[in-house]
C-alpha cells in the first residue's frame, strides 16, 4: 500500500505541532547564541514523518551543525520508542564552543 505525503501529514499532524512548539523556543535561543539553523522546518517535518513511518533501527545524520535537525530525528526515534542516532559533523567548534557540546545543549527536552 502506497501512502502519500498528504496522508503522512494527516497521520502525524498533532505530533508535528507538538514538536514545533518545543522547537520554537529553542530556535530563539539558538539565534541569540549566533548558532542559527541550517535545516528548514519542511525538511525536518519530512524526515520526522519518514522515520516515524519506516521505524528504522539506526539513523545516520551527516553535518548536524548546531543540532536543529537532530531534534527532528531524535523526536521521531523517541516517538517510535526505538532506534539510535549517529551524527557526524566536520566542524570542531561553533562560535568557539565544541560542536558536540553545542548539539547536546540544543536538544529539546522531549527528545533527550
């Protein structure tokens, strides 16, 4: 059975609204710290729905930068109650702060 994007948006609408609430606050914090976001909400919602629907055991994230996309990935894995995320970033630091520390600091509470 083939599922359309429209069907997926309907299926995960309430979850995406909840994720957006948490992320809205984090967005302002990241902007204030000069970390910005390099991944859009549309892409985040799409990858969230794909992970929810396919329920992978392992997800690899390339170039999470400050961790905006990481929140979408971890949110979906948490909602699935399974899976592990491996993130790889080439930048050693963002604004003088070690990248791993930045990403961990930007995780929103419901996906920690």
